[in-house]
């Protein structure tokens, strides 16, 4: 029984690490050239991964790649990384 639990924990850890690495490649990014800091994306992000500034930025570690921000951007400044 303990061997099965140990195997499960190792598999879970491996899956989590793989998912975390994969997510870094799939996170959305905001183009500094296209972003006008209108704020339409901030209210749409369910995990609050977007930071305000002269040009908005997306925290790749927090982004869940749902695409909600991309769909609301009037300047098409948001895309997959």
C-alpha cells in the first residue's frame, strides 16, 4: 500500500512540474506596441494575472491561458506567447 501511495505522489509531482513548465509557454502576452492601457482586459481576467502600467503586463505564472483578456482587447494586443 505504501508503495502505491509513493508512486502516486511521484506521479502527481511530475504531472504538476510538467504542467507548470507547459503553462509558461502557453501564457498570454501583451504587445507593448499595440497596448493603449485601456483596462478592458483587467476586469476579464479570472485570476488577476494582469498588472496595470503604461503598458499592461501578464504574469505568466498566474495566467491560466483562458483567453478572456484576448477576446476583450479592442486593439488585438494580447496573444499566446
